[in-house]
């Protein structure tokens, strides 16, 4: 593995707890497999997978504080659920702390939690890898979604959004308007 990836892994091992680090490497390898399957840049997919949760182990207060300090806008839903900020702040740290300047990688990190309407290929690879990587075991329909991911990527994105909306509705979690917009977009794509 090339030096930049190795160095970032060393840094992340210190920043993240054990489970999150394992999840991170799981997403990195799953993203590289999906990149092979769909003809995307494997190195970019690995870097994005590796860094997507680089801000995840920070307490909510710290996420809010760092966003204020860096003048990253905080929306109401993010103030109420600060963990949502780990995606935006993750993209910021990927650039400033980990030295990744590629805009596509930063974008995939930024949208990995809520998704976005009309995601590009790398966005979708990271969004799906995050959900299906081998350490994940709680979500319903994982077996089907894992197969779907390698057959019909958009369909896997839609199924993940569908199941996430169901989960959030059940636990009465506040839904980010971006998650909803993404869901509506992929729902229409399949005329559901
Ligand atoms: O950071 P990870 O746990 O690896 O994965 P993630 O960044 O996709 O976060 C997953 C969680 O985010 C999952 O429990 C569903 C939740 N989530 C996704 N969209 C929304 C959301 N939670 C709230 N409250 N609102 C959303 O719109
Ligand atoms: Fe995340
Ligand atoms: Fe993740």
C-alpha cells in the first residue's frame, strides 16, 4: 500500500477507538471492491473510505466548537444532533489535518451520512460501503443490500435510504432535510 494511505492509517489509529478504526478499514476495502466493479478510481475510493469517519469519535460539544471556530455553518438539525456534523467536519479535517485536497474525495466524505440527490459514483460507493462493510451486523436486509451493491448500485442506495428513513421514523429521530431530499430523489428514480 502506498505511503500516504499508510501514514493516514497510522494517524487514524490514534484518533479513533478500536471499533471505529475497524469500521474505517472495512469501508476502505469495501470501497476499493466497489470501485473495481464500477470502474472508479480505487485509490480515491480507499482514501475516502479511510477518512469518511475521521471526526466521528469527537464528542458533540467538540464538533460544535470546531465548526463554530472554522465558520462552518451549523443548521438547526445539526445543533440538535451534533453527530451529523462529523461528515462536514470530517471533510474539513481530511483537507487540513490529513492533507487530502481532492474535491471528489472531500465531497464523498461530506455527504456520507445524509447522502445527496444525484450523487456521483464515488459518493455512492462511500455511502453504500459505509452501510455494508463486513463489520456491520445490525441493519435489516444486509444480505440483500450487499448483493445489490455489486449488481445495481443505485438500487442499493435507494434501499439503504428506505431502511434508514424507516429506522429514523421508528426511533422518532429528527430527520435532516438532506436525508429526506436524497430519499425523495432516489424514490422518484425508481417510481416508488
Ligand atoms: O458514522 P457511521 O455510524 O459509520 O455512519 P453514518 O455517518 O451514515 O451515520 C449513521 C447514522 O446516521 C444512522 O444511525 C442513521 C443516522 N442518520 C442518517 N441520516 C440521519 C440520521 N440521523 C438523524 N438524526 N437524522 C438524519 O437525517
Ligand atoms: Fe459516518
Ligand atoms: Fe462510517
